[in-house]
C-alpha cells in the first residue's frame, strides 16, 4: 500500500506535542509491515540546519484566490522514511509553528501544496492520511478540484486522524476566498473551520484512543463538533496510539544508569539519586520524586493541580520536577513554587530531550490529571520507565492506565474519576501512602507498568485494516 502521511509537525524535525511523535512513529511501523509511506510537513525555521542533508524536488505555484505563492519541495530520508518538506519563507520561516494571524493562509497553502507535490513528482498515493486541523482541507480540495484532474486522484481515499479536537482551525468567513471555490462543508458557526471540513469530507475519521472516540460524540468533549461527528458516526473509529519503544527505552536512553523490568529497583534508585544531586533538590532517599512533563495548557489538568500542590510541598511530602512551557499563568505558578520551595521543586521552562529521559527514569510518580486527553503518550513513556502515572479517567488515559486495586494488587498506576482537586489530592495521597507502607506492592506495580506493551506494530496493523477497508469501498 502507498500512503502519504500529512502533518503540521513531525519528529525529529518539528515538535510541539504528541502529533509529532505519532507522525514519526506510525509511518515507521507501517514501513516495517511492508508499506510505502512518505511524510510531508512544512519546512519550519529550525529545520533549516538539516538543509545540507536534503535533495531539492522542484517547485510549484499555488493559487489561493487572488494570491499566487511559490512552494519549494525538499526531501531527506530518516529512519528509512522519506520526509518531504514544503518550503515558503513567507509562511514557514518563523520560530513558532502555529498561532499567527495568517495561519489560515499558511495552512491553506500547505494543503494545496500537498496535491501539487504529487503532480510535480508524478507520485500518487492510494491513501492520504491527514492529521488534525492543519491538514483538514485535504479531503475537501481532493473532492472539489483534484479528483476531476486524473484517475490517479479519483481513486484516492482519505483518512483524517483527530489528535486534539479542541484545536480546530476556525477563521473568519472571508478565509473561503483562498479556496478557489465556495461550499458549505467548511462552514461551522458562521466561520470557516478546517477540522469540521475534514470531518465531513474524509472517507473515514479516527481518534487516537477507543474511549476518546466515544467521548467526542458528547456535548462536553465535542467542542461544538459533536453534531458533525454524530453525522459521520458510522465512519468514526478509535485506534489507540502506540509508543516507539526504541526511542523510549530505559536500556538505551542516555541515563545515569540503564535498566529494564528485571533490575529496575537498583536502576531507578541510582537515576533518582544522581538527578536529585544534579538538580540540587533535597536528597532524602525516602522521599518520593514526582514529575510533570507537558505542554502547559488547561487540558493537562493544571487548574486542579495548582490548589493542591503546595499543600504537599508544605509537608515535604515529595520532590517534584516540572518540565514544559505554555500558558503564562501556569509558567508563573511553577516558577513561584520553585522560588518558594527550592529544595523540593525544580522547574525548567521548555523542552529538553535528554533531561526528559532522565526525569522519567528517576521519577517514582508521574502526574497527568487531564481535563480531557485524546490519547496521551506521556503516561505510556512514564510506565515504560517505571514511573507510576496518576491520571484522571478520561480519553486514552482510561484506556491505558489500569488503577491500582489493593485487593488484587493489579494495576499500573493511580486514577480518579471527576475533574476535581480533592479527588486528585486523594489519588496522590493513596500513591504516596503505598510508596511508604508496602514496598512489595509498589515494586509489583512498577513491574506491571514496565511490562505493558503499547507497541507500534499493534497500532499500525489497525491502521492497515482501516486503510484496506477504505480501498475496498
């Protein structure tokens, strides 16, 4: 099967969230199953230091209403996967990927440029796999323009994967002037909505966990798109994300001490002691180490963490390491906690890949009390490194974290049901108490967590089944 994977970001060249990880991991797993996969993504500013590795593929002129813009294409191969970068300095030579006033034009350009790349190279896939709002116009442009140009286009099938329904690409109605055609498909609440357009036009839609697939059909989780999703309910699937276990492997990562599920006790003790020393935190070995590694957004549950975190810090209940950036309110909060409790809080703003692996390896507990979570990879990474997650039972967190059962000893972490600060505090207290009171049960949980296999091949096989179902339609 020939698949073109279209994404607004793709690791290791661009990354702001979990989409980038999936955009690298899924094509890799599909290729291992024998399929021909290419990734196409924008050529952002920070990618330019890889320019010497790239081969120029040519140029096309993209027409968007009254505008004509040039798209230049470059390719390199990473991990056996061809990456195609769409270049236009006016649109993509910027520090951030998204969040600009002209995002509507930038990503309309990107969506058109994907089809123009096929024409330029005479390289036509059977499946176009779009991801999130940044590529939500692809099924629409295929239907209204490109299918009529060639039988190679007319036979194509489209899949739209929703990684985060909250982010929709919603813009003023005048945006439609860029599309070279008028249609109701993209209109939602009197605005142009890229994601709604993809939902209505793709041959199939999927979310990145089974539970989230059901949640988004409800008003609370649907972010006003529950109606369009219900209209396409028979074509809506849930496929749980997998984790690249080569990238996230405590036996291969750059740690103070490598370890696996058979010798994690010593390995995690060494990593914890060394990291606490290097970050100048309190070195009491009996105190649990808690971590929080995320984008700082309301989605991640920081609103209910803020009222309870200081209560634990006042009691010196644990040391906590925070790694991430985002909303200024949350950044300020974590910065204040570090200043107030310098021996118990380490906060680093930004994304530090090497430090991230060390934090997972050193941590006893990992916090992810999300308001909503389409899948979540961080809790899977934490489990892989033997850091027990504390999560809210929502979306992919519910699908991946079996809560500890004190009667059977079964579980891989701790969970609470409602989006409530007191329930989060209770789950944290349960975890800390078990850490201190029952070492055998604690070790058993770590072993179970590390033993869980969120394999990429399992995920890839489900996508292959869905691709084949589309091609048979």
